[in-house]
């Protein structure tokens, strides 16, 4: 089955500057929640804007539901909803007027669903956008996007500016939408990695415009570890390495690594070494993100196939 979201060898630069995207590859299947994570300036927003047909790639192809959104007709665009990082709604209009206008553009518009979301999020339909807080304006934009009943929902920093309760309610709503079994596919970029641990089925790390790692969230949680080896001598043995290490560094007698450990027996040889103490720590997605970017070398896939590399 063809992926619902497909980016192939996508490159983009602005005004002759350095590449923002550099051969980006990404595939998302129907019904997945794919989280795109990376540091500021890594190319996440540019990738999503190209995907939505708001920017043109310099090279490569970008398709949603089999079509380039830059050339897609109205009927195809109805199947996709997008909330940008800097979404600006007409602030002089109340939500119900925005809903009425949107309902004319989307054949699948679901007004009862919108009414229920607004009730849950304590948003008044008769209140002008200008009178809403920044966080509530964000929620209003997401509510309107959800009411289109999209097959693909693209969200750029959806929880930016939301308080913890609003974030929880947003996540719960997205979970319920997925639980309806309609096959809705969600692609989102966020720095709130605790949210991704609840929502995402797969996560990809984008670095310098390339997807440098991707994998199932459950797989990462099961296998990714921070490992520290402390030797009694001044330096570790010559050519010492930690099995499964993706990134490692040595400081005196201490070797630290971000490692993929499929089985604890991978570390038995180290445990058997004289004068070596080993410490193994599980990682949250946020801790994995921090450990990843503490290094400087781009390495490959953290997913089920460790021999396949991106970039």
C-alpha cells in the first residue's frame, strides 16, 4: 500500500542561502501518528509547508494521498487539514462565522462534532477571535481543522501556548479521533515530547534538513538506553566500545553512550571485565532527544532495521 504522506529527496533553500532541507525522505502510512522532532531551524516547518503545497521544493517530490498539494484541486484539498505554527484566524469574526464559511468549502464538514469540541474546550462560538487568549485561538484553529473530518491532519506545534490542562484535553481529543477507526493520519511537529509519547506511533528526528533517524515509539522506549561505564584505571582499554552505541564519548575513565540495547546480554562482556562498573538508564523521549543532540555526529536509523541509515 502506498504511503499517505510521501517526501522523496526533498531539498529547499531560500534566496541562495544554505539548504534548509537536504534530500529529506519521509513516508507515513494510513492511520499513523508520525511525530517530527528536531532542534529549532532543523527544517521541520519548511518540510510541512512543502507537504501542504505552500512552498515549492527546489528538488524532489512531496505528495499527500498520492497528489502534489501544490497542484491539487479543491476536492483533493478537502481531504487534508493543516494548522500552522503561526496560524492567524480573522480576529474580527466569531468562531461560528468562521465555521459557517468553512462549512461551504468542505463537503465532510461536521458541525455537531465542532459544537462538542467547543463545549469540551470551553470556547464560546459567538466570541470574536480577538477576545480569545493566544492559547484559545490555537484551540479554535485546531477545532475548525478537526471539524473538516480530514483524512490527513498536519499540525505544526499544535500545543504551543496551551496550559497543561488544555494540552491534556487536546491530546485526548486527538486520541478519540484516532480511536474512531476512520483511518485519519496525523503528522505533527512538536517540542513537547511527553505529548508525543502519548500520541505518536512513530517518530523521526530531523537534523540539518535530513531525517537522520526514525522508529516506532514503543521500540525506542524498549531499547534505547543511556549507558555509563566507569573504569578503575585512568583510561578505558584501547579500542573499547559499548555494544549498540549510537553516540558515545570518553572523559578520563568514564565512557558514556546513547545505545540501542535489544537484550541485556549484549552488556555481559563488559560486566565481566575487571575494574569496570556499568550503569544502565532507561530514557524518556525527551531524554533521548537531549542525548541525541549532545553529540555532533549524524548517525542512522533507530528503528527495527539498524543496518539501514538515513543520510
